[in-house]
C-alpha cells in the first residue's frame, strides 16, 4: 500500500560476501562518512487502531436486526429495538435478522485470525520504529466514547499538519541605530606668538589682583621710605 501511495519500499538487507582473507581492523575513522538516510515520509497522516477484544467483536457481530421502514439497524444487547419489535405487536414495526454472511461467526473468526497474524508487521511499519503515525483507541467502550476518542485524534492530526505546513518564521530585523557623526576631539593649538601674548596678559592680571592684606603692607613700605628721606635731610 505504501509503495502504491508514495513509492517507498523498505530497504532489503544484503548480506556481505565473506572472504577467507583476514583484514586488520582500522582504528582510523572515515573523514567523509556516508550521510544518514532521510527519514521516510508516510502517505497517510494517521492510522487509527481500534483495540477491541475478540469476544466483544463476536458479540457485536451476532444478534443484529434490521427495521426496513425505519432503515435502522439494531442489536439485541448494545442497541435493542423498540418494545414489541420482535413480534410486531401494537403497530410496532417488526425487525428482521440481518442476513449478511460477512458477519457470520465463522467469517469473523477467520478475519480475526488474519489480523492477528499480520498485526505485528503493521504495528512495526506504521509505529514508532518507522513512520510513527499509528494511534491506538479503546474500542471496548460505548459508541459515544469511541467517537470522542476518534474525534480528538483527528483534531490533533489536523493541528500537526497545520504546524508542519506553516512557513518558517524569519527573525525580526534588528533596529538600526542612526549613524551619528563622530565628534572632533582634536585640540586646537594657537600659534606660538599668540600663546606668549596670552601668558603675559595672564601674568599682568595676576599681579593686578592684590588682597587687602597686601595693600596695607604696601602702604607701610611707602611710609618707611618717606621717613628715611626726612631723616636724611635733617642730618645734612
């Protein structure tokens, strides 16, 4: 079936021919080993396995009845018909046994035997060892419960397909900072003549600023000079 859908075939193991010449094992690893084979892709997105006991299957296949006017199939244990349907009393439609050889006990047992013989290969083919698309559901419970399990399985499968088919999201571009022109950090040097003029002006400013204490000392020196002149003139 898989070959008809996707063309995939399970690789056959080929036995290598043995020779009598003994070769020494090499401890050097192959620098260019063969690339691993790609994982096979199944043609089916999900394979549902209804796990039902054999005795439950035999019970469900037996005891079925059919109401022609209602076009409804009943079961004497799991879905019994209306009261009086087996005899047709009180204007109730009489049900008839289902005539289907495929549901005969002997036919059902043969199909169960065939499924049991091939199940191990099916489980390996569609299970975790290969495609990993096999989903097992409990079929021994009531119909509504089985339906809920199958519905959830199909919803999860559709979500997996949606995620798988989504295009890869590209990373968001990094916001580029506007180029700021570099500031000129080089010092501006004036010519040597201008530097000398600035230094002399600075010295004159320093000598012009005198504290009050310096002014009083300057007055004292002037008074001493005048006294010395007066004493010199008197002695002459």
